[in-house]
C-alpha cells in the first residue's frame, strides 16, 4: 500500500493557526530538544517572554521636578517584576517607595521594612504601609541595585531588595514587604515617602516575566 501526498495534502506551518495548537494535542514524548533547533526558539515566539522595559531617567518626561516615575500597561500574565536602579537619588532625605497597583496605584495596605548600614554602624530601620520602602538618610544617597516583586497567588505580591551606594560612601540597604491588590498588577511607581522630594540623578527600569 502506498500513500500519495500532493502539495495541498501536506501540513505546513502557514496552515496552522496558533489557537489550533494546544498542549492537549501534543504528546510530550514527541517533543524533544533534538527536534527543536535552538535558533527556532526566540523570546518573540514564547507566550510569556522575559521583557525589558524602556529605561526612564530622573527627567524622563522632560521635567526636572519629577516626584514619581511610573511604568504602566504591564501584561496580565506577569508573575515577577524586577525594578532596577542605576545611580538614583532625590533632592531630599526622604526614603524611597515602590508602589504597585491594578488599574490605579495602591497607596496603602503594605507591610514593608528596610534597613541601611553605613560605615559599619548599627543598621537604621524604617517601615511603611504606603509602599515597599527603601530607607534613605541623606540627600547624597545614590542607589544602585534591584527590587524583585513576585506574585504568591490571590493577588498577593511580595518584594525583596538589595541596594548599594557609590564609591564615595560605604552603605548598603536591604529589606522586603508584601501587599494584596484588588486585581492583577498592571503598574509600578517609584516615588518617595514624603511625595515631594524630586529625582535629581540616575535612571530606573523594569524587567518582567511570566
């Protein structure tokens, strides 16, 4: 018995819609690394790729009086966000706040704490219910590092952070927090506790993943 296939009988990728390919129709044993070329697997072909945002400098919207820097339109599938600081400082002594939200920024309900150790002195500690707090104590503080925000489930998001200063000052900051949102996270704001100190140096960005 022979099988005759014409060109129109062949199945080609152009004839298969993404919505028609489901895990229920693919047997695990049929998918092996030997059958998938590395060059064929790219972030653009993944449903939940690791995505880098667009960095925003302290004067990101053309102003030198910014009291907050926002990242919005974060996709609903995101489970973890890394907030990155490079040389960030503000005009006063207020501690930093990272706030998140669903539809709008959530300004309360956080449980967060941050500590800072300077020149081998005992750590200073601060807490906040208004956001994930990052302690500061002088206007000369320059922060470099990350805060990671992760979904635990049921719109509960936990954070941890570690930051260092610059070469002119021996200082390190660390801490963590949690908050439950009213919906799925779609935005992040970087601001300060007093809400009036302005950003005067550095840039921030986010990296998110499913």
